[in-house]
C-alpha cells in the first residue's frame, strides 16, 4: 500500500446510495494502486464522522503521509474529485 496515503469517503447510504457506484472507476484505481480507502456510512457510524469533523455529506478527505492534506465537502465540491484522472493527479 502507498504508505500513509488514504482516501476517506464519508457519505450517507440513505441520501447518496449511488455515490460509490457513480465513482466506481476512481475507487478501482485506488485499489489497483494500493492506496488506502475508508468508506464511512455516516448513517451507521456517526462517531467516526464526528472524529473527523464531518458536518455534511458527501465529504472526501485525502490523507498523505499520515496527515489530512485536502478536504472536499458537499456534492458540488466533489465534482470530479473521485474520478480516476483526478485521483491520478493527486497521488502521482
């Protein structure tokens, strides 16, 4: 695994059930590159969302070298962030 690189996705399966399907190519890229992927359904794990100060969904956090480097909140800000080409840019 790319040491210390993790993408955290906080979403709600109740209000955004299609999110993970919509970004399947980007998520496959993360797995192929052995970049950590943590998908947190806030409907089931509010404690983790509170730990990372997630106030709205979806929220994506990019952790590099054990530190959160980028934070994207709300769907309008996620435009493209989980697409393969954007993830390649971030992690290469």
